């Protein structure tokens, strides 16, 4: 079953990156305007950190049926810069990997640091567990998932082992120590 999931995620990421039919290709710059973005207090980055990058993500949240209910399995998304150029991939871990410089960050949700969004996956504050490389993600301390749209697990019963992917969009903001 793990191999099938890997194939699903690989195929999804390839489709996203290629911008194929039904893909979640990079958004237009107008769609990424964040000048009026309000961040809920629950997902604010602690003082002593500064914003180092913001990327808009389009992709899927994949769910698997366990004990008759849909449970989150993994995200698969492409992140784009403000010009709409694909610059990173977001996968299980959760992990973000730059396709420009190879740097990466793996993070975990901060307990209680979530903001519920009607009809969408919640906004989150995540703290870095590990980083790799000297590029854009190399010194990241916190990741915020903001301005979420879609991605909510289907309602109702499901067949054990079934999987489904639900389109979502989000703005990911990456912060690093201010020193």
C-alpha cells in the first residue's frame, strides 16, 4: 500500500509541475497579492523571527480511509513565487523543498496554533524540526499556512484503505531567526 501511495504522490507532483490538464499550475501574480493579509493571533510567528519568503501553493490534500473515517495522509503541492514561477514542492512530513536551490525544511505543527477556516483546511503555525542547505529554506524556524482554500476531507463513511485527493490552495510564509 505504501508503494501505491508513493506512486500517487509522485504522479500528482509530476502533474502539478507539468501544468497538465486538471493540474494545479502556478497562480497568476494577481492571485498572490497579500497586501491586505490578516494573520490570526493563534498562528503568529513568535518575536525574534523575520519573514524570509512567501509562496503561494496549489495542490491536493490526500486522505486515506482508516477505521471508517477519512484521515490525512499527505499534501502534494507546488509553491510559486510572486511572478507565478514554480519554486518549491510540498510533501509528506510536512516538508518543503526548493526546486531552485535544493534547500529544505521539515516542520511540525505547534500545539494549539491553528485557526479554523470555514470550508478549508485550517491555517497553521509550524515549527522547523530540521533544515537542509544554504538556500531559501536553510535557516527557516517557522512556517505559516495561511489563506487556505479547500482541502477538507470528504464527509461520511468510506471503504477501508480507500484514498482520495482534495484540491487546496494556501499561502506559505517562512520565517527565520532575526539575527
